C-alpha cells in the first residue's frame, strides 16, 4: 500500500501494514476515531475510505500537475468489488489524460435535461428555421415520443443505447420511428452547437433506420369514375373541399399548396407560390383546373381560394370531407396525397418524360420522380403487343 499525505481528521495505513486489497480485507477493516484510507498495492490509485461510524467508500486518486485528484467511486455495501476496481481504473486513466472526473460529474449533475432542450428547440429553433407543416411534425415527435421517453435524462448522460431503445419501441411504426430519430438527432446537433454537449457526441449516430415501404397508390380509370360521382354528391355539403380535391387531381400540387392558395397567387394560367416545401414555385394551370377555379365561390374579404369557416381563413380540415368522399366511392385506402400520385402516373403513362413530370410536380430531386419510371413501360408494352400481333397475323397460315 502507498502512503497518503496526512490530512486533518484522517489517517493512512502504511504500505507494509496491509496485503493486497480484497473484499475480505475490506470487510475486516475496523472503524477508528478518525477516518482513514487504505490503498491497493497492485491497482495504482484504487482504495477504500473508512469512516469513524464504520461506513466504507471506494475511492480512486491520481496526481496531476502536482495536485491530488480524488474521486468517490461508490459505497462499499452497494457496489460490487470488481465493478469498483473497473471504475477506479477508468477514473485514474481519465486523470492521467488530463481530465477531472469530479468536474465531469458536476457538469453531468447540472446538465439540462432532454425535456429542457426540447422546450428550447421548439421555442427558439423550430419557429425560425422550419416551415409550418414541419413545425407541426417536429412538435408531434417531441411531445408524443421524445419527451415521454427521454425527457428526464440529462443531456450529457444521454447515450446511444437510450436512443436505440426509443427507436426500437417504435419499430411497428417505421416511418414515425425514423422521423423521431431524425428530430432527436437535430436536437442533439443543436445541443453541441449551444455548448450543452461535447462536439461529435451525437448519440443518434450509427443507429440504422428501419426500411420504409414507399406507397405509390394511384387511381384507375374505373376508380376515377367512382371518385367523380362521389365528388359531385359531396359538393352541396362541402363545396370548398370539393374544389380543393379537384384542383389537387388536375394540377398534381401538394395539399398545403392548394389548401393555402390565395387568389393573388393566380396570374393567367399560372399559380405563383411565394413559398412551398421546395421554395418559390410556379404551377401551370390547365383547362380543367381553370374551369374549377372559375366555378369556385369567392368570399368577400377572404383572400383564400379554399374558403374556411372562419372569417378570412382557409379551410383547415380536409380530412373529414375526404373520408366521406372516399367511403362513398369505395376507395377506403386512398389518401388525399394519392391524387398527386394519380396525376403523376397519368402523365408518365401518357408518354410525358420524367424530367417534365418532375418539373410540373416541383420535385427538386430526380430520384423522387424516378419512382414513376416503371409506369413508362406500359406504352412500350402496348406498342410491342400491337407490333407482335400484326406480325403474327402476317405469318399465320
């Protein structure tokens, strides 16, 4: 055992007075009038502190730049001996590397929680840097999944296994699991930027996302006929909603683009959106879309095409009328977004090029439009069938 420098109200046991430090020997250490330390002669810096009341606590210490740094490892009665040695070895290594485990522990103790970071994230970052729909999605992920699962965890203590557990718990909802992981990763990057975590310690890194099945539902000619009848029947009940659905089908626009469309954005046969999911955007208006707009009823003092119930507001709930319409049409699996897919698929099957379709839809990435590439084979298949049939007749006997 090594000596410790004498301190007030404490003693040390000389190296020659104790053999190798073991649990058995610690059990036998008696209480004295003053607390004292006993150090292991094999694992440098590992020892036990014995208090006058008989209590014992594992400790680790090392010297750094002429100063002694001592770290409390844990209570002897609560911490297994081998685990205490492992912690002591780690503490000594950190001190040798120039760190101070005591300061690290204090930092962890005073670190904000994930819930506190989430509050700052939603108040300071999201309203400034995210579009309205993204704000809603981020708020849902934070309040529904992240805070309930991890809110009480200190930021500095949040580990990859904690994030992996949250992601795994959402495995039955792969899309939501991946979106939640993305939001949490953004929060952790901001925690680093705001000095709340060390750089390059994002615990979301290297967590593999779940495979998502891309849904490409589009309506056949027979389904479109049923939808048309259902829209006609719904029109007296919800004229603004029916206008929105028809415009979505005829333009291939996104729901938010039509739902918040203002009359001022329409100039001639173009819609000029000052902002959208992909920034400023122009949507061409064809004959059927212009007819829908010509029949749409305007509300005095309301700038929106899809008039809502509130004064000067657009219609905020299109899901309720859509559920009625799709039920009447026998299309229970069809979402509003599938109207956009239907426009795109019809364009490709009619022979329009993928770049042209992507430009109409406002895609910024070519791979987004590429999901419809397989539909371009249908006209080729039809042409091949006609050619082969003609050749077969020619050689038929």
